C-alpha cells in the first residue's frame, strides 16, 4: 500500500488523530525499530524503510500509542 493510502486509513480509523500526531507516532515507532525492536509484521525489516514499516504497523493496528486513539475511552 502507498504511504498516502496508509495515512488515510489511519486517520479514518482515528478521528481524534491529526497528521502531526501521526508523524509523532511514526517517528516514535521508527526510533524503536532502529534501536532493535522486533517488527510486528511478517516483513523482512531490511527490505523496507523503518518509517514505512512503522506506518504499516500503525495502519494494521498492531502498534497503538496511548493518547492518540479512542481505545482508552
């Protein structure tokens, strides 16, 4: 899926999240991945950029950042 499609999917699922919050969430997860965290997707992390992998994980709902979704309500 393209970055624009993933972004739209995430923002549609999370109406309280804006693009700025999404960028912060992607950056946080990207940092985690670059520092050795294991990917939650069945994709070789060496074949995909860390930022794209983070965006895919968030789009699939595998990674949730507290305060950005309606999950805690």
